[in-house]
């Protein structure tokens, strides 16, 4: 008999955004691979052209370290490009079905403290608890400040501060400093 852990589907497979995932969800990139491929080919082709034509003339004139420095720079650029291309940009997970039901119920009743202990999160402890029915914004208490958070209709979550919905990847993304 299999337990629930072996039957559990990873979140990245359930993800309805416009992304592709690799390495069991550890890498994420756009569905449009054309820009990624063209950029990688341009980086490689410019480096090949440099080594084929310019490097052999610059080495005797300047220093024999030119090909070594160019190879180190090429490896650094490719490594940084691949790391940037396959790193999660800060996608905020979409709401699960129980979270959506709880959120819709709390929006329709105007009460965050809906009597369901399974769906309460640690964020509800600091929430201001008086909302008119149908409110799509909330104010939460962070430290000593009230912060307004908005509801995202696509992801069906209340976005944290400094997050916005990206139209190209169809996800809510947290902004970094």
C-alpha cells in the first residue's frame, strides 16, 4: 500500500502559469525558448569569432594572457546567463483549492476569522478583522504599520506588499531590492 507522500503531485506540475520547469521544479524559465536560444548562440558565436580572428593577432602584440582572460570571461558570462535564466524570479505560489474557498468565504462575509482552523495561516493573526463584504483589498499590521494588500484575481491570493502580477508569465512576482 502506498502512502500519501508517494502519490503527492509536485506543485510545479500543478502550476497553471506560462512557465516551463526543469530539474524537478528547481529551474524555471519562459515557454518562449527563442530568446534564450538566440542569446546563448550570440554569446557563443561572438566568442568563437573572437578566438578565430582577433585573439591570435592580439596575443603576440599585447600579452599571452589574452586567450586565458577571454576564456575566463566567457565562462563567467555563460555561467551568469544560465544561472539567471534558470533561477526562480520570485514567483508567489497560487492559492490551493482550500485556500481559494476560505478566501472567497472571508471576502463574501467580510470576516477574516472564518471558523475553520485548518485553513488559518500565521498571517491572519496580524490581520485587521473588519472588512466590508466583497472587499478586494485588506490591511494587515506589520510591526507598527498598517499595510494595504490587494487581491489578485488570476492567482486568487492577496498579494504581499511589493508584489505585482506579471502579464508575460501570468504569475504574481515579488519585487526584490
